[in-house]
């Protein structure tokens, strides 16, 4: 039986903590129904005996504190919330403890923004990892030695597991159950909690709002121009002339500031506009394609699927107005 330590962090996201705890306990219930022994012994482990959350609306008690530690096989780091750099500081006592346990052979799972705590240990340096797409830019700046894969739903590298944002972390718990118990237990838990096991990306949930957390004013002006004129034909040479920069200089500065090439940025702005239209408009896909600046169906489909993970038609079926309208008759 694996001893599991779920960390009771300061500023912890209570919902995700409970999702992880209840998921593992449900796997035990499944095994019990099969007359098999439980797979997990789950404990909440904290620095102090209790943590107060949401302006003391909730008080969560630890079942063990770090100084009462005996042994653990698996550490689960739930998401933190609020100011992430403050959360890292408030939970720094966990850092050497996590490092020591991994040194003894424990494996580690980070859920959503829990990746910020895990990355603070240095254990993600040189590894592929994921966190909530909304915090990807901040994560990359704080932890440049990691290999962030913002579109991925989860990663698994030599006993270090990371999961994507918000409730998609539940998919990583299912993965853990499948890996350490069996697939039937994971399928059972997916049905109990009504979680889609078929997902492998968080791309369709990403809302692209531009990457403007930088100090390059010229690049920001280029971004503003693209966002206002994306329906028109945009050439890099025209932009370099308009903003009085050599093309190679503009491309280098733009990539450095935003993480995207100019072409990628134009594509992402257009795709985000197409997504909004597919969600709320009853226009055909071809009409929306033209509205966002594309004239070639094949090119539009390929670019859309590259960033969203779904075809325009599948996205419309899933999120469009007519398909999802409730029939109240």
C-alpha cells in the first residue's frame, strides 16, 4: 500500500485538495468492492496542525505535521491561490522536506498551480512540466530552467508528475490511479466523478489575451496594431516599415518579448477571434474564416487545430450556440 502525503499548504485551493483526496479514497472503495486490499493510505500533511483559508471561513486540520513524518511514497502538491510569489514564500518550509523525501525515493504529483511550489524545489529543472495556462507566462519567468508545455494536460517524467489547470487536475489523479492500481479502477473513478478520460490537452480551454507583460514599447505597439487589424493582410515587411525597424530586428525583439514569432501571434489573434465567433455566432465556418482574415479552408483548419486541438467544426459542435442551447419545450 502506498503512503500518500497531500500537502496542506498555506493559501491552498481547497477544492483541488479534496478532489485529489476523494479520488484516491474512491479507488480504495473500488478495490474493496473487488475484495482487494486498499492501494493508498492518504494523509494531509502540514507545517502546522491547522490552516485557515478564505479569511478564516474554513479551517483545515493536518493529520500529520512535517516533524511527525515517518515515510511517504507519493507526495501530492495541490494548487495554491492568490499571489503566487507570496504563496511560495509562505510555503518555503515544505521545500527541503519535499527534496528530502524525493531523495529517499518518493514520487511527486503537482496539481495546477502546485507546480509553482514543486518548481521552487528545483526538481523540475530540465524537465517537461505543465501548470494552468493562465499562469504559464509567470511560471516561465520565475522558472526558466524548466521546459513548460502549456498545451499539455499532464506530464510524467521519472516519478515527477504535473497536471494542467483547475479541474483538469482530476485527470492526473485518474492517471495516478491507473498507474498505481489498474485501468479498471481509473475507469470506475472516472464514472463516479464524471471525468472524461479521453482528454490529453488543455489547448481548447486557453484564452489568448496577448503577451504584454514586457517592457518593449515598440513590440507592444506592434501587438496593438495586429489586434486591431488582424482581418487584413498583415506582412512582416509592412510592419517593419511601419514601425521603422529592420525586419530581423523586429522579429528578434518580438520573439524575445512575447515568446511568439510575428506569424504565430497573428495566427493566435485570428484563432481566438474565430473561437469567439464559433461560440456565439450562427454564421457558417466559411463565413467566420473570412471574417478573421483567412481565405483558404485548409490553412484555416490546420492553424485552428494547431492552437485549439479541435477542428473548427468540432469546436462549434462543442461550444456553439445552437448545438448547446437547452430545449425547454
